[in-house]
């Protein structure tokens, strides 16, 4: 069984049920659709643009692409890259690629032209399917990459350096092309987020994808009646693998473009969403909007919303406490994983363990975990070590990088690079990235612990703690603090607030600035270290 076969089953059992809805709040006008797109457009209000497809149409669109690719020599062993913003076509394209036996290669929508070229080269992509937003970036390297792969454009007014997607698939069959797939076949190449260096290519088998479906459904108890609101970028394992629970149950999902607080609550209200996955900044924005009165809960019908869960980063306890004050009837869960472990679910808190907020949880469905020292020996409970994972969702390898694979996969275990500890009840607490640990005067500081403490300050919107060079101590902890709109915060106030911390954990440098995060919500600490770690160190007395 592979996820390709799950889609085929849904198309038969739930042919006329809605599979995907796309909502674009920034596009109020309905565009004219060509005959082969099939979307049912519902301009039911002037606030946003909405379209939907059924499971039968989803499957047929995937099959049309698959047949077009097969006709052009794309099958097992080939790779097809996807460079699209979230849209209703994204998942049918992904599945169309998988149905040929080729590997799907999703690309980060933030990539520059050079990064697009780099990743296509590393993955040895044969085809690139890209959207309107990327015409300029692709055109800048088109002469170079078109020698390696075919360029296919999805959108209006096809550029002359690419082939038109809709023209190519318009006459193709909507039947499943003949292709024998097993869980041992290669399925996808994902790229690491690059928060600790340049992206690496992560190879996964179909086994990883189908296991992710089972993990998600097991953890969050999806049924056919659920509706999942998908906001994060689909190129990332996190968003897609959470959606896999909808695939397994044949339930509806809503793809929302944008992250504005009002739009999130509006979509959840109008579509009767039951499950919403938020990143920490989005949850903070919603709470801040509610605190300020910018948004009022009585404007929305959120009675269907049963579960809010967060992943991709440590979650401050104070955030969930505030959330449950506004939404006392919702369940809460947090998920931990990496692209190397096919995204979320390797560790999860569990909705029944809300009293343990702050922990990332226990081993997820079908997963094993350990916390080990530098020699690979398990540490004692309460001691800090590196978190390692084992299970059906572990990557095959870093594609074309034997050395990195050897350093990360050892005796079947995936070494995550995340430092963690386990309490007496077996719950794991994420301490920090191994590379982010600050050694000051011989003491190990774990930035996440300091960040969680500072995040409980009601004036702080976001915070990141990094190590900066120091001649005497080796490194010192610096806190980059983003203050909430309309509020003022001084360095003296921060220092007074930090008196509750042990002296060695108190930040020695306070910098008031925005906190950069990538599309999956992770703090871009290499960028911060580059900004503030050299001669250009910002004077903490300047509170701009």
C-alpha cells in the first residue's frame, strides 16, 4: 500500500465529496476557468476567492499529469521538482509525479535563483514545474537549468522559455497509468530548512509517506467528518504530512493563503474546520489581536474547532496557557519531527497530556526514541543529551552526500542534532539545537530555556537567544527581543525581569529588533549570528 493507492481509493469511495478547498483572501475576483480545470468556484462573498475540487477531480488531475510525464519519458528513477505557492493544484501535481514512479522534489518558495539552480542540480531534477510568482527567478537561470531539465509553467501568459502546463495535460488521459509501486520505492526528495547550513537533499521511500499517514491519524483521531485547515507551505514536510491524516480518512482540507489572524479565524469559522495547525508566531498574533480587541471571538463560529496543534519549534508554556483561556474547549497537541523523519510525529505530546505543556512529549506511533551522550550511550533521566529516533519514517539518506549520511544515520538511528532531556514520567523536553548551545565560562546554556522564560513577559512578542563571542567568557548569551506593537520595553525592565533566572542564565546583551523566522516558523539563528556576531554588533543602548 502506498499513498498513491489511498488517493485512488478515495476517488472511488468519496468521488463527489469535497477533497480540497483553496481560499485566497487577497483575490476577490473570480478568474475564468478553462474546461479541463473542473473547479467549482463559489464567489459566495466579496471577502475572498474560493474554489474546491472533489476527490474524483483531484485524482483525475493527478492522473492527467502522470500520463503527460510518462509520455515524455518520466518514470521510476526520474525527479520532478515543484516550485509553487500553496494552491489547489499543488497536491494533485505532487501525486501525479508519484503515480509515475518518479520522485517529487518540492522546493522552498523563498529560494533565490542560485538556490533553485543548486537544488535542481543536487537532486538531478529532470523537470521543474513552477508558478507565476517565480518567473523572474527561474528566468534568471533558465539558460543554465534548461540544459538539465524541462521547464513547465503553471499559470497565465506562459513565458517563452517554458512549456505551458495546461496545454500539456489538456488531452492526456485521466486514468491511472500502469506503474507498480511498493513501499520500498523512492518517493520524494525534500530539502532541509537550512537553519544550520546550506540545504541538504533528503531522500524518502514510499514507506515513509504511508507511515506518516498512519502516525497523523493515530495521534489526532481524524475521521471522515473532520476538516483540516492547512496554512503552512506545502513544500515542507510538516504541512503535507499533517494533511496526510485527511488523505487516510477521505476528509476535507482547506488551503488558506496567507497568515493574517482574522483570515485564519474566518476560514475556520466559514469552513467549519475541526483541526488547525498553527506555528507559534501565528498563534501569538491571534492572541495579541484578541487581547487588543482588534478581533472579537463573537465575530466567528468556532464551535467545530476541536484541536489546535503546534510543531516546528519549542512552544512556550505561557502561550498555551493564554490560548486555553480563550479556547477552553479545544484540545491541544504539539508535534516534533524533522524532514529527515518525514516531518511531524516522531515525538508528540498527546491531547490527553495538556498538563505537560512545555514537553514535546513521548515517542510517537511506531517510533522509538533515545537520549544519548557523545559516545551514543543513553544518559540518565534528567540529564541532557542528543535526541535520536528510529522508525519506518527515517530517511533513506542525504541524497548524494555519503559523509553527511554517515554522520546522521548510525545503526538505524537518526541523530537529530537536538539536545533534550527526559523527566521521571518519560516526557521529553527539547533543550536546544546542538549547534545553538552557548558555552559561557564553562557552563552550557540552552537558549530555548531562556527564550521560553522571556516569552512569558507580556510585552514581548518574539525572542531569540544566541551566543556572541566574548574575550573573557568565550561566549555570552544575547537576547534579540521583538516588542509587541504599541508597547514599550527598556533594557532595565528586561534585566529586572530576568532576576528570576539563575545568574549564569541571564542574557548579557539585550538587542531590540525583529526576530527572523523561516516559513516553517523556525528562528533563523545563523542569520542572527551573522548580523550581530561580528564587527556589526548592534549597540544594545540603541533601542530602535
